[in-house]
């Protein structure tokens, strides 16, 4: 049986808030709060897959220190734009 949509959103929000480093807690929890409810199933699956990546890698991708893998490039770009806007 597949996960109910509401449970999936809640799980993804919790995983966004409880990361390995505080910076990613802040960046991803803000993005999740603003965006998850607008995503379709494919986008949620991609976001879920991204959350399985190492926090150090995610931080380097979001801050532009290292290019994100092609699979996550668009998602990371959107997270970066939001992060850059909130940091200004």
C-alpha cells in the first residue's frame, strides 16, 4: 500500500528539519514549508531522493561550491534561489 499524500508531506517536512548540519536544517525546512504542498508526485519523489544525499554535498550544491548532479540540478537551483533570497 502506498503512503498517503498527507503522511508523505509530513515525513518530508520532518526529514527537511532534522538534518545532519544546522545550515541544511534551516535551508531545507524553509524550502519544504514554502514548496512541498505545490509539488506533484514526481517532484516529491525527486525531493525525497535528494534528502538521501549527504548533507555536506547538499550544502555545497545549494551554495554553489560544487555543481549538483544533473538529476538534482533543477531542484537544487530552486532551493538555491530561495536560500539566496532569504539570506539577502
